[in-house]
C-alpha cells in the first residue's frame, strides 16, 4: 500500500495524548526532584526509583511512543496497521506508570501491578509496530533503528519484572539491575535518539540524500557495546564510545550539507543533548551516578523537549490549519511556538542537568526549566 498524506494522517489525539500524559509525568518528576534531590543519588532509593520511572518510562517513553505513531509511517513509507490501537496502549501505559511510581514511593505492592500494565502496553505497541513494519514496501536503516527500539521497549520491562520477582523469591542479584538499566538507557534512548534524530534533524534542516551507512555502523557499535557492558567487558564501553562518535559524526555530516542555514530551537536542543551524551560516556568509568544523571537529565531531557518543540506545532498546524490554508488567513507554523519560553526552558534544563550531580540543592533549577517548557506546549495547543 502506498503511503499518501491522506492515509498516513492519524488523529491528533493519539500522539498528543501520549505527549501530554508524558508532560504530566515530567512535571510530577520535576516537583519531586526539587523537593528530594538526594533520592536520585542513592542506589535503589524508593523515591529515587519512583522519580526515575516517572522521568524515563513516563516522560521519555511516552513522547517516544507518541512520536513513533507519527514517524514510523514516514520512515518506512507504510501506514500504521491500526492507528486506533494507540488508545489502549496509552491507557495501559499511563495507568501502569502511575501505579509504579506510587508503588515505589508509597505502596510496594502496587509495583508489580503497574509493571504488568506497562509490559502489556509495550507488548501491544510492539505487535502493532511489527504488523506495520511488515507492510513496508522497502526497508532502510532508520526502520532498522526503530525495530531495535521496539525490541528494547519490551526487553526493558521484562528485565525489570524479572529483577522484582527474584527479590520476592530469594535469588536477587543486584548486578542484574545493570541489564535493566542498559536496555532502558542505552537500548531505548540512545538508539531511538540517534535513529529518530537522524531522520528528524535531516527533515528540520532540509538535508537530503544523507548516506545511511554511518547509521548502520552506529547500530552495530551500540548494540554490541550494550551487550559487552552487560557482561562487564571493557570492549563494550569502547564500542559505546565509538557509537557516540559515529552519532556525532553523522550529525556533523547532516548539518554540513543542510539547505536551511539557521539552526532552530529543536536542533539546538539536539546538539546540546549530544554534548551531554559525550560527557555522560566519558564520566561513566569514574563516576557512574554522575554519568546516569547527565545522560537522563541532559541528553534525554534536552533532546526530547527539543523534538517536542518541532513535532507538536507541526501536528497541530497540520490538523487544525492545513485544510484552511490558501482559503483564509491562518497562523504561520513558526508562530505556533512561544520561542522565548522554550529557549528559557532549554537554558534552565541544561544548567540544572549540568550542576545537579555536584550540587543537589540546585534541583529546583530543573523544575524551573520544566515549567516554561510545559507552558510553551500548552500555548501550541491554544493557538
């Protein structure tokens, strides 16, 4: 089936529903983090686990799934198998994240129930994506990156639930928590940001005909690096450094050949996020907690917020104003986002992410960055 503008369009409520649930989880995380920054510096602190899942599983994964509903058809030139399947995924995932966060913070008995709902949501989403992938008329390396992301989206909660069961039945091994972290941080976010970012940054900068072979090498290096680190091999760390270097090089090639010379706010956030990725990997052998905080708050936080500044205005404008363009006066796409608020948010988020690992009392900076970010997205919906 050929993808056209008509059959590729899905209701705005699907991606926007994921985005704004994710925003609610982000605000909840930032408020808790501002009040209890010390919790993220203590391994397996109950409140720290709640905050980590609000930020990564709630905010990060929520935006990722919402965005994939819109991006996958573009990347593989095939329509979604059933776009309405996004609603039950949204319900299961949203309820699951809420129960998990509440369980970690207050009522441990809720954690497995929340985890089961999240796993059900991600398995459902994975089945939907596989059926969509099967309809692709041709394949490319961006599609391969997205397929790996789907695999890790399922593997991560499976490993987390396995770890929870081992704790309950008496064969718990703290070392296995590393597998869960690597699958989530590296498998889901590193690969999705590099793979999806490759496509989005090319689109945002009007760069055409970029060779995908570097992205293919990145996927090999990242996957083998994660596997090596899972088994404690130094080579795994070196491969991840290589993967980051390839991602930086690929971004450089895209920007060098761009037709749009000015870098907009989404691309600037992406570049700042790549800077935090480099810092996080360099810090990993000597300061693992600092590395994880830089990776999550800096790399994931800046890239995901920046991409939302591009994706949401485009979706709202397309659904609300595109049918009326040319027949009546409509806002320009560049006027959809209050850029001053978005720029202020980026500065505060970057500063908070950079400083918080050394000065936990600076955590309110991150909350101050989240608030204008949420305001900017609400303004997009109002315009």
